[in-house]
């Protein structure tokens, strides 16, 4: 299995070979990210409510993984279109949250004010 940086390079090469950087734009990529998010939400709901047989769980897990991967692809491409590196973006986000405190409310982390 390739590491994250190698896979980012492969995604960027794939997008370049298909003219996505020449003919696409970041907002269109973010629209695609939203489409993939919507599909992933449905897959997670299916995963959470799937029957307990191993085949159903395995299929649902693959669909969730595929959706998350598809979102990562669109985000990597969108970031590149605006001259950002996703590792840099992730580092910025982590630096912002690393000392954050809060509590869990209805399955979500709610930060303290």
C-alpha cells in the first residue's frame, strides 16, 4: 500500500492526464466533493443499519471507504487548483483543534466557547 504522499502524487498525475487542471475549476471540484459526501452519508447510514451478517457489513464498509476515498481525491484536486497542499491544510486544521476542549452532544463534538 502506498503512503499518503505517493497517493497524492498519483491523484495529481491522474487529474493532469485527464485535463482536469486545464479545463476544471476548484468550485466544480468542491461540487463533486459534495456529491461524494452525500453518497458517503447514505453508505454510512446503510453501514450503521445493515444486518449483522458479514457479507452485508463488508459491502457497506467498502462503500464507505470508497466514498471517503472519492472525497479525498476531489479535495486533493481542489487544493492543487488553488495552490495548496492537503498535508499543509491538515496541519493547519490540527494545529487549530489540538488543544480544543468540549463535550459530545448527540454524537458530535461541540467545542467550548
